[in-house]
C-alpha cells in the first residue's frame, strides 16, 4: 500500500502506469527505476504524482540519477532501496510527531498508530487508519501524562473529531498532520481548517475507471492496453496489476476485482 502513487511511462508504451512511490521529491519528467511485480527492473519516466493510497504491485526503487551500473551496463538501485524521502508514509509521519513531543498510544480497533498530546488547555489525539487519519480535540487535559503505549482512554464520541481519507487528497495529508501538530502546540485554538474532511472513501479515480472497457472480455490488443501489460508484467506470464483492483490477464482479459 502506498499513499503516493506515481504514474510512469515505459519505453514503447502509449499509456502511463501507476506504481507505488515512497518519496515526496519526485517531479514530472524525472527518470526513475521501477521494480516490477516479477522482481525485474525497468527504466521509466514520471508523468504525474497523485495521492491515492493504492496497493500496486510495482514500485519506484530510485531516481535514475541515484542508480549505479554493473559491468554489463545494467542499472542497479542503491543498497536499501526503495529510497524513501519526506512524509510519504505513516511511519515517517509518526516519527515526526514523536520528535514534536507527541506520545504514542497503544493501537486499537482499526487504528494502527495513535498519538496524543496536551497543550495549555486541551488534549488532541491523532489516529492513523489504513485509509486515513482522524483528528480529535478534547477540552481538558489529563492530571497525569499518559505513558508511551498505554491504552487509549477516551471515547471517539467525545470532543470534536474529524475523519480524513488518504485517497484523492489534493495535498499531502501527512504534511497536513504536521501542520495541525504545530498549530495545536502553539495553542492557536483556531482549528477549523483542520476539521474540514478531505480525501475520498472511493479509491477509484474517473481516469482509471475509464480504462476499463465496457466488455470485460475484450482482448487487450484491441482495447489499447497490450503495451501496459507488456510493460508491467515483465517476464512473468501472470496477471498484471493496473491499480485499485484492476487487472490485465496474460490472455488479454481486463477485469475488475481482487484476484
């Protein structure tokens, strides 16, 4: 699962293809090295970068400028790739919150990362879900500061709470989390802009849905997707993933849904 999705175009393809991206510094027209589902590497060019939170089977390993060449001239990513930079993952956002003084709380229910902090008069909770982030503000502070990874003691019906979705946000929501953190720490007490829900529960974009032909059994050589299959399947004869549960089979069938 990757919050940031980069669309890339492979040599000889007419369409661009979504891949996972774990960095915030990529720009359109940059050359990158992509790890395909079969483990192979392929050069590509970035055509766009979108916040979608999709589970793609290929990913960007590094910029081409970060790669080295072996004795045969093949590009190799740096050790420890994929390269990660910026607030691109929940882990990176969580580490940034801890540096700002937020206390990690034990995960519960569908929240896999939970942080709490009090300012002069209020308590705030930031709760990370698989598909989004929730903010909660309570008009009180605890008598005793909670210990790291202690149980969550509040009710989600208490105070003020907002649910944000990662998919289809127009800005980096993890950077928005840090802006909320800084505002709360300054006791600004004007948080209206942070409590307007952003993102979409619907993960499919209109652009991607348009790529699915009305006839699910149409041959990919006739629906314009054969080059995408060739590019993203690598040497494998298995189904190729287009993003958000859309697949192309080796036989040319485009279908919608989990395998």
